[in-house]
C-alpha cells in the first residue's frame, strides 16, 4: 500500500489541495440543495403537483441507477472526464433553472411544460451527482483521509450555505410569488458561479499540485488506470516499462468489487442505515409532522438550517484523532442507536416545545456528519489504490441506496395522508 502521509510534499500545497477539495465538495451538492431549499417557490409555481416528493424521488432513483453502472465500470473509467462531465452538467442545468424554469421573461408563471422541464432537470442533476460524488470520493480515497474529510465537509457546507442564504432571502423578500422567484434566482445564480469555479479548479489547478501528483503517481504505480488522464494534465505521462509491468502485476492481485464489498460489509451497512434514517426524518417526517410553533412558517427553515450547520460541524469532529471512531462494532451500535431519534422526535413534536425539536435535529445532523466521515475515511485504509477507488465508489452507492430507501419510507409513511 502507498504511503498515505504527506511528509514528502510541502505544507502550502497540502493546504491548497484541501481547500480545493472543500470547494469541489461544495459544488457537488450545491445545485440540488438549492433546489430543495427553494422548494417553496416551486410549490407556489406548481400548487397542483407534489413537487418536493416527486423531484426528490426522481433525483434519488436516477442517481442510484447511474451510479450502479459507474461502480461496475469504475476500473476502466477516465476519472478526469467523469468528474468534469458531472460538474459541467451541474453548471448548465443550474443555468437552465435560472433562465428557463424560473422563466425570467414571464415572471415565473408555471405550466405543465415547465414542470416537466423541472423534472427533466432533476434527472440530469441525478446523473451529474452519480458521476461526481462517486468519482471524487473514489479519487480522494487513493490520497489521504483528510482529502475525503475536506470533500465531505464541502458537501455539508453546501446545505449550510443555501439554508443560511434562504433565511436571508426570506427576511429580505416577502412571501409573494415574485419575491419567492427573486430569492430562488439569487440562490441559483450563486450555484452557477460555484459550478464554473469547480470546473476551473479541477481541470487546471488541482491536478498540477505537487501533493496531488504524488498520490496519483503512487496510485498509478499500483496499477490504477483511472488517474492516467489526471496525471497527464499534471505533466506526468506514464511509468517506465519495468515499473509498468510491476504495476500490472499488482493490479492483477487486487480484490474484485464483490470481494471488496463483502470485506467491508459492516461499513456499507452502517452508511446505508445512517442515510436511511437521515433522509426519512429530514426530508420526510421532520418537514411534515412538526405541528404549529411560535416561529410559524420560519420553523421549517430554522430546522433545515440547524440540521445543515450541525452536519457540517459533525464532519470536523473526526479531525481530533481521539474523537474518531474506527471500530466497526462501535460504528454499528451508534448507527443503529440513532433510530431512537424516531420515537424521540415523534413524542417531542406531539408533547414537547420547539426548543427540544431543534436540539434533536442538531443531534440528527451532527451524528450524520460525524458517522459519514468516520466510515468513508476509515474503510479505504489497508487497501491498494485501485481497491480504494473502487471501495469509495461502492460506499457512495450504499450511501445513495440509503437515501433512496429513506425517500421510499417517506412515501410509504404518507400514503393515505394526502400524498
């Protein structure tokens, strides 16, 4: 296994690489979190449709379907083109929402054709997410755990950013259709900007950093084919003939995806359970059954903001080595123990006050972020670089599977309650 320390590279390059990793994570979820955060504007545009559930179901089902194919083909894929393709889809579809779906020329008047277009854009967002999230986490898994952590923190930061901006736009604009449209326009304009920043950073700056070239060269020496295009962009063309033969011999000894999954089944199950619970509560029960409180229509936005900010904080806790859990058994106990939040939130919503609901929401968010980082940074340790890439993709598939299962649980829970 390659040395995953960064002692051979300069500290400045390492910090810049971690900063870019954070921005790339931010750009991976920003378009979708923007759509979710501004869902009230779509509910206003399309009151006859169940916009939130339909768009979420479309997005998650497409993501898991495309990601399944990419996981099967990951060993032969060009990771550079895969990720650039995903970020480009995010950028142009965010621009499409801004220009077309919000319908600048007609002040956002909704129609069946506009709603179908919005569903198509959700499909493309799902395709883009499948390309980028699996590709980036697989790529970072071949580097140091800090790269994975920084990218995952960026994912959470996208939710924190959009929910914070949504609170600002709600305070600035009124709740009329025109004001909702203006708030959504602002958020999607920011999203478009960040997507183009991600494209530039990943295409021209990130592959040329010394620490990135070091880790990718180590991965190539172990037979990884997915980094060849990235190394070429960084000025490294390939291995000498003798080393190439050694790399092929190492690659022939790598475990298959099936064996990798079985070896890391505990991590996969934990990640599935974490996102099953989080999605079913956060996108389902939490936004539907919280009752009436003093904050009125601000309450849901506050809960979303609390979850996103606590999720972000939770993803930085494992940086303290003494607080990071590596034991698969302990991770399993905590992942299963989180299901106690279901009855706790139910009875708190029915009998408690809004302060307790906000507290439990913060527990949900912080535990989600903490467990995500612990699992995705610990699981790749001890594997060859090609196996780390494959395992990163497999675990992202399990994560997406948990989110999809959570969406299904939400739909099943509310059948007969005015779906």
